[in-house]
C-alpha cells in the first residue's frame, strides 16, 4: 500500500502534557492484503476503522495490535483489500508530550519569574511514528492536512500557514492549516507555545517569521537571523533557479533541542544558541556559527525537503550539500571572508580526514537494513566528507557547469525522491553539454562506496629528468591495522584521483595541470622540473586526499616557506601544515618535518595557516600534556608564537563597533595567536587575562573584548583562585544572553581544581541547571583539561546508563560524547579500562566504541614509537 493523503487532528493538553489525535489516511492498495502495517510507537490506540471510499461499505477490522520491536501497528482485516482501490484508515489514539528530545516533546523557559512550557516536534529520522500512526519512511511522500486544538493562551504553528481558526466557548481554539505539497513524514512539524514573532517578506513574496520567547524578540535577539534568512532565500532561488515552494517559512528558536537545528519544511526549528544573537555581546565566531546553521537549514528547503533522498544510505545527498553550501551561502553574505576557499579546509576537510583515516570508518553511502542502523549514518562522514566530495566535484567539473547540473537535478526531481545515481547522471549530462565527457558515476562510486581516502606520494625519479612517480595507497593512522585486517593487505583500495599539480621555484609558481591518477603507481613527465624547483600537489586542497613527497621536496618546500611563503597560496600553506602533522602522526613522515614547517609562522600574516597549525597541534599537545618532558614541547610552541603575539597585541573594546568587521581575517588571526599564547603559558598573556578578569570582578562591568572573552574566562579560571570560579558560576546563572551562557559554562571546565571539576560534572546532569544538550559539552571540556581527563573518563563510566538513556536515541549526541571523553586517552592502562568497560556494556553505540578503541590504540602506539624521536629533535633544536 501507499499513503496518498493524511488528515490529522490533534488536541494538546499542556497542563498535563498529553495529547490525543485522530488520523485519517487515504491508502492506495498495490497488492491485495488482509493486513495493513504502518509505523506507530509509544502510543495508546483507542480505535481503528477502515472504510472503502466508494460502494462496498466498511471493511471490518478483526483486530489490531502494536508490535514495539519494529515500532509498527498491525491492522488485521476480515477480508482482503482489493488492488488499485483506495481506502480510508481511521485511527484514534493518545500519547504523552514527552520530557525528552524526540517525537512530540516539551521544553520550558522562565519569563517574569514563572516557568512556561512549550511543545515542539523532532521527527527526523524515525520519530514521526511517536506522534501519529504513519508510513514513516522517506519514499512514502503524501499530502497532509493538519488541525491543532489548544488553549487560547497558546499559539500553534505547523509547516503551512493557518487557513482558519475556530474559537470555542471554553477558551480553546482549533487552528486548521493549509494542505502541504507532497512531502515525507519526517519533515512534518508543529509546535504549541507562547512565543511572539517578528517578520519580513522576500522579493518573491515569501513571508518569513522568527518565533522566540517574548523577551528575546523584544530585545531584538532574532533580528539578525531574520534579516539574513530573507537574503538567503533570494540567493538560493537565484542559484538553483527553483523558487522556494511554500507560502511562508517560520524559524522557531527553542531552549531545548537535540540538534543545532532541524530543517522541517516551512517550520525550521533551532536551538536558541544557534539562532539568537545579542549584537552587544556576541563574538565573530558566534556570529559565524549562527550564520552557517541558518545557511545550512535553508539549503535543505531544496536539498531534503523538496528533493528527498530515496533512503537513509544516501542521507549525505542532503547533508553533504547543506554542509557544502554553508560555505557558499556565507560567502554570498560576506564576500571578503573566503569561506569556501579557505575556512572549509580547517573546519571540514582537515576535521573529517581525522575520522576517515581510521580503519573503523565507513563509506559515505552505507547500507541501512533496520531502524537502528539509521542513527549510524548521521555522522561527520555523511556531513563533512559528503561536503568535501561535493566540493572536489564542483572544482573538477567547473563551478558554472556544476551549478547548471544542480538546477536540472532539482527541477527534474522536485516533490519527489532521488538517489545518488540520479545526481551523477544529471551532472554527467551537464558536462556533455559543454563538450566534456567524464563518467561521474564511475569516478564518484569509488569515493562514496569505499571508505577512507588515499595518500598520494610524489617521488622525483633519480634516473630520468622531468619524470615523477605518483603512487596512491589508502591512508591510515594505525599501520598495525594493515597487518590485523586481511582486506587491507590485498591493496584493493583504488580511486580515480583528480590530482592538480604545479611546479615552483623561489619567486614563482607555474599554473596548475590536472593529472587523473587511477593506478597504484604511474610515471608522469613534468616539463619544467629543474634542479632547484619544487612540486606541489592538490592545488588549493580541492581534492579529498593527502599528498606526501620525498624528503628532498619537503626540504625545498620548507625552504620556500621560510624565504617567501607568499609564492604558495594561503590554502596550500594551510594544507601543507595539516598534511605534514598527520603524515607524521601516522608514521609516513619523520616527526620533525611538521615542527620545522611551522617555524615560518612568525612571518605568516594570514589567519588560515595559523588556524590549521593550532588545530593540528592540539591533538599532539593532548598526546604529550601528561608526560614529564612536556615543557620542552611547550617551550618550542611558545617560541613560534612569541613574535606574532607581540606584533598583534590585544584587541581594544569598541563596543559601538558593528558586529561584522571588514577585518574579519585580522581579528580571527589575533584571536588564534592569543589563544595559542595563553594556552601554552605565555606570561604576558596570562597577566593580561588575569587583569581583565580582576577588573570585571571589582567594577562589575565586563570590559573584556568580545572576540577573546572565552579565552580570558578560561585562562582566568585556570590561573586564579576559587573565588573567580564562583564569580563565573554566578554570572552563568544570572545572564540571559545565550551566547554568553555557553562560554561561561565552558570556562568553568578550565579549572585546575579537581574538586571544582567534580562538582561541575555532577551538576551537569541536573536539567534545571544545565540544558540537556549542554551537559555533553561540559563533560567533553573537562576531558580536554589534563587535570580533569581521568575525572571525566571515570564520570562517563559511572554514569553511562543515565547518559545512554538520555542521549542514546539522539543522533550524534552519543558518538560526540564517546569520542570526546576517550580521544585523548593514551596510556596502556586507559586502553585496558576502555576495553573492559565496553565488555561490560555491550548494548548500543557499538560503532562509536570501536572508533574509540582504534583511536586510543593509535595514541598508545604513537607514544611507543615516536614520542622519544620527537623529544630528541626538540631538545636539539632548542639548544641551537
């Protein structure tokens, strides 16, 4: 059978958090059957009836029952339903408005000293079945007509505008919403709340509203989001050449939500921290965060809502696109920020390659056979690797051809479902139209159906001039894995790799050439290769792979960076830093090469290479921060940072400055350098932070510059006494600005005092004190603190039952928590504890735990094999 239309009528009782519903589903019968099976979970069914639409009268229901194992409702009939007839299935039921994060759930906030409640939905991927019986799979698109009955003191919202409202005598009202277009169940949404709104209208007449707590609306905290939403709808309509398909779009800011946001069609829901913004106290990085979440959710109104992946294995078809467009859309709003060309590297490419270099990784498209598999596909591989592959594709196709292909894809499949091959075919046709012939499917299948990524090694040929040898192999952090895993030895991993390459010398770099590498090893002639010239592969890091060279070429590149780094582009400078640190960590390269590369940073005026360096140093720092020779490493990093720290100084606090400075790159660079200086213990940086905090405490006026507040708070808490911790704790409770609350809470985790850290861990599980979604961040930040790592790890093990019950079903949350508390464990003892812990709790989160074990094994192995080599080189270089 398939559903054609749903009529859903709900009554929400906010005083006892229950709701009752009646759903009428119009069904088309494809194969004769005596059973109707549809999804329903955690509800009480009161009555089930089936009627034929025309003449044959009622079809008697023999019985119906819920089957919780597969979350379905089975309706058994007295006779078979006939093929190609359409029937109406009517179900009356009731359920709870749960106090959790999924389905139709409740949340609350305090206004004028009283607690107010709201009810909101989160159906993706499989939770619509908790709110009404339905065919809860993306392929079953249908139209929906929703009515919501609630007390008149509340308002209700859904995907479509309200058509009519009927007021009853007893203070209740029923809102009838317009019928939706064809859509999947998991994009359906509704809310019952006391919110107010502000609105704006796009050029094409789409009404955009932002709903939030009345006090936040009054303060104007939603104005920034509302304003950019209007501009972004216009941008996407122009880019995709497909108009936004509903009459309105509401953005709803809620206090409690499992994800940053959810792209429900016409009613997108955001957690407050990712959409509300107080211009007077938000940093640039917070502004950027809010911007990108909105850009991401709006892209989904096309990739996801309008054209939906056929099945969850291709969830990256919506998430990869939305994640890639976060950068393209932000570039539209802030052209000077170079997000897609630069920030994409550190925030997406470098980050996901860490995860995808593990043998416990998985392909971007992975089979989903049961409901529990679905949670597994929503991870950084789907989002970030998906985005990196799309960026690689856009670059080798050419952006304008790529854009043309996307326009065709959306036009052909709108209001329907599509699979990856539909996209590949459309893109191949777009290439044909401009006279290029690449079989996109053949190339991309290797990238989406195999896990991991290649490392390309380029070697100069000793015997023949101008000829280089290019080879590819799968990159892994743990080389022991190759011997453990039989699949690994047979070298079966091969990719078709669009390798761009350029030749340079001290003053100049050639234009790039593209070489398609598809064999294990190939010889290529490079015409302009002279004795003193160097090679550079993967120009601007548009490809999803790492590049290694012979040591001679690395030396020439290091030399070039030292003498005149600007010959090499900003993106490639960042890429060289990231590749070198990771190649060394995995044992493909001597440990000193990355540390020699970062010596040139004292001359580097661009933000991106500094950002890449600090992100690459971070895991290395965590591998060393509990060793006895740690101070040598610390000293070396401080030396590299010192001169730039002096040059840039501290920002002054111009509170009247608008949020978006043209000097974004400069401000972010200064922030990065101050962060490195303070965290590695630069004396001046420590004094400055302490002075700023003392001034705040004594004057009770916070004059700390917005962009470095988090650094100052954290440094102050770690250096100063318990009174500072108590002061920050008090401010955390009293502030109403969500952006400020977040950084105050994280600052509390920076303390050196183990009693305070333990107190904070125990308080984190109290929902009245710390929001459900923030508790995870508290635990992870304590784990990042060397004084708290073992405390967080112990707390995690003791509280696992509670944590797993709270976050187990929410995608991402559990995996984020598990990797956060384990990724910096690095002793044999901790590895043993981890394995024992997993043995005793076999249920749930298996994939995250196997990743955790592999990460810790690689950490232990690195300590054993390379730690001494690194310290020896550091000792030698510090004496010179």
